[in-house]
C-alpha cells in the first residue's frame, strides 16, 4: 500500500493525541498538524517538540504544518470587515484563527515538528494579482531555504486563489525549487478541474494530493460544503481515477492521503473515522493502480 498521510481536517474536532493514536492504529505513516495544535492563541510557548516526540513514539511522521494564511500582504482593516460582513460567522472565525499565527512562527513550528511541508492559503476570498502573490510566495520559499522545508500553495474555489490555473501561475512565476502545489480533490472538482492543465504541469510541481469525494452537482454554499459535507473517497461522483492517473504519470513524488472534512465523520470515534478514511483511500488508489 502507498504510504498515506492523514490530513488533520479529517479528524478536525479530535485532539492532537486522539488523532495521532487513531492514525497509528489505522496504519497511516504520516499526519499533518494544525498551527493551533502547537500553540493555542492564548498561549506563548510552543508544544511542537513534545508533539514530535509523541509522534516518533508511535512511528508517525509529522509531514506538514497546515494551513498558513499570513503570507500575503496585509489587507486593510476595512477590507477584512467588508469580507466578514459577506460571509458566515463560522468562516470568519476560522479565518481569524488562521491569522493568529505569523508565517515566520509557522516556519519555526514546522522545523520543530520535523515537518517538510508547509501549506499556504488565501482564506478570505479577496482577489489578488498573481504577480503580488508570486512575490509573496517566493519570499516564503526563500525564508525556508536551507531548512529542508517545501512550501505548497493550496487553491480553493471560494478563495482569492480559486483554481489550479491561478495557483500554478503564482508558483510558476515565483520560480522557486522548494515551491509547489496542493491538489485537493474536492477543491479541484469544485473549480475548473482542468485535466489538460493538470497533465501539462511541470514534473513534481504537486507536493501533496488530498483525497475526498462529492456529488456531481455543486452545492449552493461551497465553503459550507467543504467544511462539513465532503465524502469519503469513492463515495461520490468525482472522477478520481482520471485525476490520479494524471498525478501518477507526472507527479510521482506527491504525498497522498485523505482530507475528508465531514460532520458525519467527526461524529464517529476517531479510530473508526481514521479506519474508514484509510480503507476507502486505499481502495481508490488500488482501483487507480496508483503506486509510489
């Protein structure tokens, strides 16, 4: 079986320790970490070295720190207020939580965790020029040079970087060898799911693949659906076979694992949820003849 990473959103309501034990019991080899796992907003000290020791004891690699939203130029207070007025309270609360952690702090946390990936996102839905974003992305990549860290940009259909083309334009313009992309299946199929573009990407441009599924027809509220209603791989209508075939051919080094953010899944015991995630992911990868 391919080495699988449990993306933390799959068990997002569980504590770090519960997620870690569930990942180990299900047979995952790696796991992502939220910044707030390492330090709560009202705390000063980091628990990252302690988290790493716990993970090492269970044979789990802490692969990625995910997500970081403070890498782009600061938006004005009025822009943030206008954005908060347009979106639901939960989305504004999540974005505010992300904003608690500076990019420099997150790079430091990733080093302490032994992680080799850091995910950057634009959570506000505010359009940004690709040249501006590329400069900011290049700066983060340069800050991580020499630390064995790679920076991966994740696009989301409800964000200011809404699709694969927009994200690739930023990464391509930045031109940093330690800069690449996250291919989240849910975001990919809820945006333009451009298979020809995916096929044409430079080799190893995609650092991580996150698997989930969904119905053929888009939901009316994409943010809410992404935050609550993703389906396990193989339990929906996404053409995961084609996507995985293209990734397998052109992106052989990508980290792979489920990110199934679902209220149904988080209502389960973490071990049960992790086992469902690993079983369904492994089945889809086997059907796609996907190997490392």
